[in-house]
């Protein structure tokens, strides 16, 4: 049997070194490959982070823009709500004022009705007493009644302050309604307050200047055809007359109620006069 000699020690050491070197190379290559992939992932994550930051900036800008629009809308709504509340308050005040005026008118009409009932009662008593008299007295009563009817007609149709015979005069709202139903003229009711702005009725403006409730007198300014007419110290139920229009026609004002710093009545115009625009 032939025996082989064992390899020398130097050769074994060289093979070990080569193996270790090869292992180190493999480990280095693996480390470099892992580092390369890790660097790629880091770059990708950095890019994602940059994109996320950019999206956040865009969203922040949009959020600020939305907040600005919401703020502007809120301010606009606040102004609109405030304006609406003021309009509602003014409307409520106007309604309350109209109700107060209506209540005052109702009280005045009730007082006039009571006064009329008292007068009717007094006249009825007088008539009953007269019926008990002799025939000659009855004749006197008939004559007296005739005189009263004549006087009543004269009081309803009087000469105005311009010296012109007036139409029928209404001393209260009920009589005015009767005149309206006759259809002879146009009628515009009014209530004037001292110190208030002129009121437009038909084609003229009326403004109350002075009130003397104690003596039942008032002073009125009439604006007609670009000129002002002062009607001073006029009496209750007195026809206040003036001419107006391109083809002048007779206008009449009758005040049938005088209170402290306030008068009420109506404006009367011919049927062919322009109606114009009236303001409350």
C-alpha cells in the first residue's frame, strides 16, 4: 500500500485565507447592495414626505381661503339681519302709531255720537212738550222746524275764504263718506302734525304751521304750482279755497277736527282735476 504525504501547512493556511477573503467580499457586496436599497427607500420616503408637506401647504391655503370666505359671509349675514331687525322695528312702530291714531279717532267718534244722542234726546223732549201746546203753538213749531232745516242747508253750503260759494261741507268722517258716495268731487282725507314734513295730496302739498286749539284755529302752508300759499288763522269747518292746475280749478280744504299740535280733515278737488299721488 502506497502512503501519500499530507499537504504542507502553508497550503492549508493559504486556502483558509482565500476562503475568509471570499467571505468578506461577499459580505461587503451584500452590505453595499443593502445600503443601496436602503438609500433608495430613504429617498422615496423623503419624496413622500416632501409631497405630503406640499399637500399640507395647499390644504392650509385652501383652509385659510375658506375661513376668509366664511368670515365675510358671516359679516354680510350679520349686517342683513341687523337691517331686517331695524325694518321690522320701524314697521311695528308705524303699526302701533296707526293703531293709536285709530283709537283716538274711535274715541272722538264715540264722543260725537254721545253728544248727538244727547241733542236728539233734548230735541225729543222739546218736541214732546210742544205737542201738548195749543194749535197755534204747533204752527209756530212747524215754522221753527222749517227755519232749522233752512239754516242746516246754509251751514252745509257756505262761502269759502276765497269768496267762492263752496260745495257741501262735511264736519265729520260719516258726512264725508256721504259726500264721496255722491261722486261730485274727489276727496282726500289727511291728518297733519305740527313740525312734520309736507304731505302730498293729489297734486299739492300741505304743511301745518300753527295750531290754536283753544280758539279752534290753525295756520296752513299750501304748495301748489311751484308757489307757496299761507292760509293763516283759519277756523274749524271753514272751506279754505285756492286755484291749482294748468287750467286753474278750485281746490278746497276743510279741517273738521283740531287737537293739540294736530288737525284732521280733507282736500276736495273737481272730478276733472289730476289725481296725482297721495302719501300717508
